[in-house]
C-alpha cells in the first residue's frame, strides 16, 4: 500500500480520529490534575473534529458541512479552555492544589 493510497483512505483518518478520541477518554479517566483533564477533553474534541472533516472529504455532497461542524467544535474547545482554566485558577487560589482528589468539597 503506497502513501498516496493511505492518504486517500477514509479508514486511515477514522483510525487516527478514533485513537485521539480514545486517548482523550483514557486521559480524562486516569488524570488526577485538572489541567490534564482539560487537555484530555481537548483531545476528545480534536478526534471528533477530525472524524467530521474526514467524512466531509470522502462522503458529504456539500463540502462545507464538515468544515462548519469543525468550526463549531473549535469554538466549543476555546470556550471550554477559557472557562476551565478560570475554574482551575479559582480552585488553586482556594485550595492551593489542582489535584482533583484534593478538591472534595465545592460549595457555592
């Protein structure tokens, strides 16, 4: 199998997207720090947007469909990063730790 055939294969893109998604889920489950959980959440979103772009390239009749979904995912990822980091900063100021196990009581 040549590189050009692999480049023009939907399965290759879906495999990479599934690997990114799986690594993100694994990281979200196993990470103890909140920053690691945020990074794992970003990997989940990257895997999903890669799958949208792959389906856009190989199966969609309208070429803008997958790209619009990817743009929405990028906006959600930016909002998640901004809100998540502000929550992490607030938790660090209060508890002096970003370990998820140390934060057991969150009161409003």
